[in-house]
C-alpha cells in the first residue's frame, strides 16, 4: 500500500508537469467512456433493469403470435378469464389494459391522462405496497358491486395534481364518467408493468363498459371489439418456463379455434401462444429500440478502442521522451516490473479521471437520447405519453468503473513495457532526446494502422445507416411528404352533435382552402405513417379467396380531395364528393387491393362487404399504394370510405400548401376558432415531421454513427499527424542531408506523404474486410438494412485516404521547408 501511495503521488506530479498531455488524454478517454456509458445506461433501462416489484424473476407474460404479425401481449377479456380459471402452472394471472382517462372533479386536469384498468389482485401479485392509503383489492373488482369504484394515484400524479396532500385520499373523481373514490397512492418509482408508461392512476377493470356488458355484443363483436388486456402471471414454485409453455399451448387451442370460427379466418388456426419472462416488464419499446441500441453499443465500443489506441500513441511518445529518466531509475536499482507498475498507475489515473468526467457526459448524453426517443410518434402497444427514466445507478457505475480500468490497462500496458525494455546503459549513452527504438517504431505504426482500420469500419457503418435512412424517407412512400400541414381537432365536450360537426367540417374545409398559400384541404381518420387505423375482414364480389388467404383490410374514412392533398396518385374512377352522403355507400381501394382480388381486371363497379354487415360498398375509384402504418412494411390492402357519407366524425385535417406549412398555422387556428368556437386544436404538425417521428430508431442510429464515424476519422487524422510530426522531428538531420545532396522540396514532400499513404493503405486493407463483416452483422440488427452494396465501404476508404493525406500535409510541408544548413548545424 505504501508503494501504491507513492506511485499515485508520483503519477499526479508527472501529470501536473504535463498539463497539455493530461488534458488531451483525459478528454479522449472521457469521450469514449461517456459515449459507452450513455448507450449502456439506455440499454440497461430498456432491456436489463428489472421491475421495482417483489421477485420480478418469477413474472412471465403471455404473448400471442399471429402469422406474419409482431408478437403482442393483447388478449380479449373472455380469454383472460379462461386462462385464469383453467391453468395449473401459474399461482396468479392478472390483467392490465392501458387507456386514456378524462378526469373531472377535484384537481383533475382538463386534458386526458394516461391510466390503466387492472384486475383486483394486480398490486397483490406484484408485491407492491401503498405509499399512502391502500391499493386496489379483489373486492374492488367485482361486476355489479354496490361498493364505490376505487382509484389509485401514481406518485407523480399525486404530486402534480394534489401536491402530495394526504387529504386527497377519500376524495371522489370522475373517470370517463364513472365516479371513483381515491383510496391510495402507489409507491414512488412504480410505473406499473408496461415499460415506458407513466400512468396517472389505476382503476378496477370491472368499471370498464366492455367488461361489464359483454353479453350485449355478438360473438364477432366480442372478439374484434372486446376489452383488450395484457396478461402477466407469476409462476408456481418449481414450474419452469418450458412447462408453462407446454400447458398454455394446449389451453390456447380453445382461443384460436374460437377466433377462427367466429371470424371466418382460418389463418388463426396457425396462431400460437408464448410464455416469456416479464422480469423487465412488458412493452414493444424493447422490440422497437433493442436492436438499434445494440448496434450503437457496438459502434461506441469500436470508438472506445480507437480512443485507446490514440492514448497509447501519446503514451508511447511520452515514454520515448522519458527514456533517459527511466534509465537513471533502473540504474539506481528500480526493477522493471516496479517501473511498469508505476507507469500503469499513471495510465489508470488518466483513465479514472476520464471515467469520472465521462459519467457526467453520459448522464447528459443519455438524457439527450431519451429526448430523441420520446419525440417519436406513438408506437403500437406504447402509451401516448412515453416516459423513459435513465439514471446512473449501481449497474451503470460498475460498467463505467470497469470501462475506465479496462481502458487504462488496455492503452497503458504495452507502452509501459516498451518504455522499460531498453538496457539502462544504452539509454544513458544517448543524448537524452526522444530516441526511437525499432520496437517503439513498429508499435507506433501498428497503432496508426489499427486506428485507420477501425475508423474505416465506423465510416462505412455510418454510410450504411445514412443510406438506409434515406431510402426509408424517400423510397416508395406513395405520398408527397413535403408541404403538408396536419391539424388535429378535439371535438369532445364541444356541445356539437354528429350532424352539426359534419356540416361545420364542410364549412371549415372551405375556409382552409380560402387561406392564401393553401392549395387544397381534406379530412381523414388517419394520415400516412400516423399509426394504426381500423381494420376489418371483408368479402369481395367476384374474388375467389381461399379461407387461409384472408387478411384484415385496412380502413380509412376520408373526405374529398384527400389523394390530391396527400399527393397519392389517382389511378382510375372518381374521387369522393360531398354529394355522396345521399347515395349508395361507395369506396375507393388501392392497387394492392386490386392486385390481390382482381389481378389485371378492373375493380370499378365491384362491391366489398365487411363481416357483420349486410350493406355492401361499391368501388368507384382506385388510388395508388401508400404506406400507412410503418415505412418498413409494404402498403396494405386499403379501403377508403367517405367520412361525410359514413357519418363518422374524423378530426384529422390535412392542408397542401404552396408556402412553408407552418406559415399558415396561425390562419388555420383562427379559422377553427371562427367556425368551431368550442372545439380546440389538439395538435399541429407537418407530414414531414410525422414521417421523421416514425423512424426515430433509424434517425438515432444514423446520426450517432455519423458522429462517431467522424470522430474516429478525426482521431485517426490526429494520430497520423502526431506520428509524422514526431518522425519529421526525429529525421530532421537526415532530411537536411538529403536536401544538401540535391533532393528537392517535392521529393521530401512525396517521401513524407508516401509514408502516410503506406500506413493508410495498410489500415484500409485491414479495415475493408472488417467493414464487410460488420455490415453483415448490422443487417441482423437493423430491419430491412441492405447487406450487399459495397459503396459505403468504398466511400469510407476514399474518405480515410483523403483525411490521412490532409493530416500528413502539414508535417510534409514542414519537412520540405527544412534548410540544409540548419539541419547540418544540428548533426
């Protein structure tokens, strides 16, 4: 311990005497560790952190798997009851259903809030205790109970709406029109079981109308429109996941057969059920961001290695400058291992300082990443108000400590050993300058080659992700994303009935089109890439469809001029008009619908009838294909219906403008206020922003990989510059003699640049195969990523050569300007 204290004190003095070296090294280490810690903290939050409940490892979730669709933890209420009563592998099975609640009374906010319907034993099964009052109990969740409905507040909502006042417990509040009594507050930090959720309150599922009155619906309606619930279970002691899966596969045959029978969709018989760990909660957020974050973690790890090689180069040069000092210490009796340990202490001290600074950078970086993630559109299965809390907890701190110690050893051990490898007599005979040994020269060149190779990998990855993002944003959208303003209205509580809103909306469309700079305006239920719309099974006249080929048809109710406003080409037939309200029901379909049902035949005049209805829709037009749910997916079979004929209130307005869309936002708000005084504008955005909000993971990966690729190239350039500057200084006399013997400035310039080019060529020769392998790895992590193109790798090679030559130019120019007489004087 005494020797360790001596080493630390000596290392501090040495770093204090070289502040520029210490500042540069600590800054580079902090950047590398900070980037890795920021990405790891987000990975920890989304994928590794367990729920704040009792024994989270014993929790599992049930997952429905329909062919061709993503996994979903969403079941109809009647199947929850069936699984709960018939299984023998779960000690408890609970249900939770996210919802939007309109609250009235007390300190309730005017806007709807996120909340959850839960079964009565939800909190008991999770092992959660109340922070104040009590939590929902099984006796609160009884159909037709005379007992008043109960409500449990979350800690943040208790703080914001009631200022942590315990008097709130016992008050009544209306939840979607149902009077409920606030019985307690959930513990601080508890957000339920859905990752990313921030529910304001929980209420018993028994007060939800679809749970109370399932008998009022037909079999098809119960399955298609019944109360959706996510299922969480706790395994019985001694029961394994495989045993639970085996039993649930047997029980699930009832569900799939019933759905296939009632819906007429035989494809449901191929559906399966899964039982997966729910220790970290249930959410599609993990599926949405998991793989992109793993890709980013790989990128920042490569960046950290580049940082290490750069710091190792600095330590190598510093060791050369300290060669005489080390020789004196060895001559006085210091052992090599003792000196190596002392120099490693200096390296670890550098990495520790960089690690501390990196943790603070990571906290800021992680919060910035969370801001990007929560700026995206609402993802299917996630709450409307997404909440992601990142914290530098014990696991993240341990990661940062391990990264700091690991990097300190990684970049310090070899330079320390080489610095102490020379015989003391040889070093003492030298003049005391920065004498370079063959081993030091080889290591310096190897470090530069490694930096160039790894930077080539990072740059090629950035090129791949940028190209992927560009393809998503622009290729085959089926609509024109620019110059479209999207305006969402909230008519709830406005006092207008359906007939009045229908008339007012026609008037509002006319007002919108009269605004200077607005070319056309329309209304619709959903707009492109907004998220999921309605979907139903249907029968198409004249189409011979096998039962196993039946798929849900995507639906959208729209107004006249919709396709013109959104820039979707109209292929055949006619558009909707306001006069359709007094005619037979009509529909417009897209080309994907026509190709599947009619091939090359015309669809105009044919009819489509949806399951559960008798009146058909006549197809009067065919529009081009457009993507609606996701940019990654092919356009669905789409059926458009006239909102003014259907009498359905759709409140999404779209305006095609000839000026920047936001320039007319003020006039749009004024028009809404004039025509619909009691209807408020809920949201104003642009179609361009909406598309970008749907590809946040791709944008995040593209932006950060570009940033880190640029940093890697800059670090490689710094390394090349430092090596060549040191080489020119070391060869000062040699270059002077060459020029005295007739070498021109151009000869010296070519010599130095040729040395740099040789290092770069060796680096890109090693980096190109690595980049090709990394590209194949990236295709397994990022959906729809093209894996065959060589253009990003070729571009990375060209960029690295240009960057290296630019970095080498200044040392080469300095060498070319050496005066022979000055060089000979110092020989």
